[in-house]
C-alpha cells in the first residue's frame, strides 16, 4: 500500500513537471485524453485500502463456502464485469473520432474491432475484458466503420496524403515522433484485419475487406512479418477463391509490389509462381479458363519489374530444362511422366506467354531461345500417336514465340512426322467416337486412336498449325525454299492416305502454298539485292500490312473454322460455371473506379449474421481429426512448395492417363494394367469382341 502511494505521488509530480515543460502537449492531452490527467493520489490510497479490506473479508467468508459455490460466484463476477457493445456506442465513437478527433474513442473502437476479429477465439486475453460481448449487427457495424474510415484516420494522424503512398513515405515517417506514438495503432489494425481474413469463409466479405485494406497496404513496409503473412493469405485467395475474389486478391498483390517495391517483389514473384503450379495440376473444360486467368495474372505481375522478373524466369526455365535433360538421359517411365504431365506443360505455357508479352524488352528477349529448345525437346521426347495432343500444344507454343519475336522456328517437321504415322493414314476402325477436345488432353487412350473423330481432329490441327507457321513467312523473300519440303511431304500424304476428306483438305492447302510461292516469286524477280542484304527485310512490307497474300487469307478462314469448332466443343462439354465466367483474359488496372458503390455494397455484404450468436465453439473429436488431416496435407504441400526446384512440383500424373496404360517409350510399349481382381475376366471381353467382329465381317461378306 505504501509503494502504490509513493508511485502515485511520483506520477502526479511528473504530470506537473510536464505541464511546466511542455504546456502545448499538456493541453493536447487535456483535449483528447482527459481521463489520464484526472488523477488523485488519495483516491488511489482509498481504493487500495478498500481492496485490502474486501480481500480480508472475502478470505473469512471463503472458509465457510463450498467449492461449487466458489465457481458460481466467479461466473457471476465475470458476467458483471462484461460490458455489452451496442450500436450506439459504435456510433458515438465514430462521431467522436471524425468530428472531435479523440484518441480515447479511437482506442475504444479499435478494441471493439479486435474483439470482432477474434470472436470465438479462446485466448484468455484480459486486455479486451472491458468489452467482451457483441451481437451480429454490432459486429457488422464495427467492421464496416473500421474498414471504411481507418485508412483516413491513420493518414490524418501521420500527416500523410489523402491517397496513394509508397515505401519512401513510411521510411521517412518511421524516424519521427508521430510514428513512435501511433505505430501500435497501425499494427493493431493490420494485425486484427489479417486474423479475421483467416477466419472468413464468404468470398464477398473477403473481397470487400481486401479492397479496403489495399488503401493502407503501404503501411506494411514497417512490419515485414505482417507483410509476408498478407502475401501468403492473398495468394491462397487468388488461387482458390471464387467469384471476384481472385481478381481482388491479384490487385492487392500488384498494389503491394508497386508501392513497397523491392522489399516484397521476390516474395510475390516466388509465391505467385508456386501458387500457379499448385492450381494447374489438372485441366478440363471447366478449369481451362481459370488457368488462363492465372497465367495472365502472373504475366501482369512480372510486368511490374522486368529486370527482377527475368532473374526468376531464368531460374524456373532452367529447372524445366533440367527435368527434360533427366528424362532424355535416364529414359524411364517415371522420368517421362515428370515431363508429360499438366503441371509441366502449363509452366511451359506460362513462360511462353511471358516471353511473347515481353518480347520487345531487351531483358526478357534472350529467354526465347532456351525456351524454344525445351519445347522442341518435349515434343520429340515420346514420338507416339497417343501424345499427338501434347505435340500439337508444343507446336502452338512455338508458333506463338516465332510470331512475337519475328524469329524462324522450324516446326514443319514436327507436324509432317505426324502425317507419316500409320494411325492417321489408315481408315478408322473404332467407329465415329466422341468429339475430341485437344485443348484439354495431352494423351489419348488406345481405342480413341482408331476413331474417326480423333483422326479428323489431328489432321485438321496439323493443317491449321502448318498454315499458321507458313503464313508467318508468306511475305519472305525465301518463302519458295521454306515451303518446298512441306509441299513435297503433303503431296506424299495425299497419295498414301485412304481417307478422301483428308486428301481433299490437304490438296486445297497445297494449292494455297503454290499460289503463295507464285506470289512471292513474281515480286522476287524484280529485285536486285541479295538475300543476306538488309534491304531484304523490307521485302513485301506494304503487302504484309495489308495481308493480301494467299496464305494469309487462307489462315483467316482456317482460324474461323477452328473457332467455330472450339465453340461447339465448349457447348457440348462440361458447362463452365458462373464463378468461372468472371475470369476474363484482360486484367483491370485498378478497382478504385466505383469506390462509392462498393462502400454501399459493404453494408449489404456485412448485413448477414456471420458472427456466431453463442459462446466460442468447442471442437469435437471428429472436427479435431479433420483438422489434423487438413493440417497434414497442408504441411506436405508447403514442404513441396518451400523448395524452389520444379522437380518437387511433380506430384501426380496427368488426369487423362489415370486408369490407362503407362507412358509408352519410343522403343517398346508398356504392359497393360490388369483390370479387376481376376485377370481371366479381363481377357474375356477382348475375345468376345474379336469373335463378334469376325461374325459381323462374315455377315457383310454374305450380304455383298
């Protein structure tokens, strides 16, 4: 009791000295936090004495009370000390902050915000015991009030501009007295908001919260640990969220990279690439558009800093090359499977898109050559008919690189080799078959090889890609030499094939090549310079801009037919859901245009009863088991992602090959898998089918 009295008197003397030394600051405290100055040592002494007396009386009474009654009294005391937060209290705090600028009201509002964010957590923290109960309506009002006004309040306290802000502003601010006084408020706001983001499950709530936090994202410069956690959480929402959440998450990440710069660029580039790899394991009609959206997001984020992006791209492309080199040297099914799966192919698609997007940048252009070598090696790794879809995908990537960089890439032999294989020369023996969507498969089953639909899809795709390749050089002075060997190979195919529709389509294509050769030869006969002269680059430049060559016109019609076929496949295949429809190919630069309407939407989003009405929930045994399993899978995924080696990203084979035969090697085919428990049962259907085929053949002969 004596020590508390001495401390109280000493504190009172300090306040008196402060009044004499710095009267302006004393007046500031008097206006904003008057409770701190209303201090009386005698009151403290009286309070201490009464507390001691009450404690002594309580000790005497406790001797006569049972243990059960003690627990009841403790619960009653806790209920009496709990203060219910009401909507009126929140409105009062907001008015006091906005109109009068009271710090005490700001502290109370932030304390209520912390309770709202940590509702249901059994933390046992006594710091927020002053306010501990709120309804769902008060929760919604507290969240909207803090998320809407806190950025402006923090900027006013720190004397920062009303909008914008970069790393340099915070770096300068951290050396001032204001930051030392108010930094804990900033950290409390950002930390509690991060906690509630981890607890939310509604996509609209998360989107609205991220939109509001984006305005204050540059404050994370001062808190590196919080910055890393925000990047991790946002990347999770970007990869797995639905509706508008992936776009909002991406814009938040991009804003971090622009405002904070080098402190988070490496973290964001590594994180977004790993998140992309995790979310592109499988491809089907429903997920294809989402994967294209993720690719566009990664490319757009790399645009923030091209020089830093080049360093990361070089490392990841080199890792893809190492995986391919291992497959070429070892030549086992496992090594082939590491290359011929969706994750590897989607990584090639990503870096192809990046090289095409930044082909004019001097820092990024050198990556085109190694990437081209990798794609060509992947296309030739397993030259079997079952991997025709994968080879066509590789050729499509090579054509994109050639068109964007203006470099010649010899892809004609990759396509012409496909026409020489017997699977495309013989008439189909497996019937018409289902329509084959080459965009969503990299491997086909053996029965599909013999169907008419697969043969048509492959032959028409070969003609389409070869026409695309030759049309890029249809204005070149050397077009006749470039197109000579493909024309000879196409003529031999028309003689070898027994399918009339293929012969008709290829002959029409040959006529277009011959017409284009005649077109360039007529123009070439009038020039006087050599092929290696720099003036050859301007050959037929005006005609190229007008697009009047025969092959250019032919390619336009080919593209239209391919687009119509693709649209029909989309309609007949798995319907893309509403959530996937928001994944546009173009990324908006900013989402601040309709900020007023989004504030109105915030009230509607937080109008639901998201807050639990009861006491904090206790996990049952089943919930704990589910959490342990989920945690184990997350840890295994995180271990795979912590390594920067792409080999660790190979987790499972592609979706199409599940349940089919193993990967075929160029030398010999893989053994077929046993189906069912009894191997005899697996062989019987083939015998029945064979006998049925012989019977049907005899019937046809008799009818003839």
